């Protein structure tokens, strides 16, 4: 048909994986917010989650406190970006697993960039 759009070719799994890596690559911002927080924010020793008997429930309490009622906006930014990076890392692992599953057994899906020399 004359007016129908041409379909885009599907991205190669390695291209999709690389784009996920770039989306999750916000470590420099996290580093900056962490340094500002470390230098200029005083976190009380008795905040929620401090000294918890169960590590993971303490982490959840601490991050929740930092996001909602933390002593500074810098701490909230640092906690929010860290949470986004952790979720992005989990999504990246899922994308890598899906890309690997899309390959035929015993066959490489994409040539490594250094193999073209």
C-alpha cells in the first residue's frame, strides 16, 4: 500500500542490551550526590533502620526514611537515585537473560566489537 509505514527491523539483542546499559549508567550522578551527602549532611545515629537485627528490613526502613523524612534533600536524591540504579541493574540482568535466551544454542548472537579486526 502507498501510505503504510514500513516496519522497523527488530533490534539485535546486543543492541537492546547496550541501550539498557546506557539507560542505567547514572553512576556518576550517584557518586556526586553521595559525596555531597557525605560531606555536608549529618545523619542521626538513631534514624529508622539503624541497628536493626535483620539487615534487609533495616535497609528498607532506612531508605524509606531517607526518601520521606530525611534531614536533607541531598540525602533524598542520593537514596532515590540509588534505588533507581538498583532497579535498573535488576532490569539489566533480566534483559541480559532474555538476550541470551534468544540465541541459538552453541551460537553467538552478536560478534564482539573487538572480533572485527
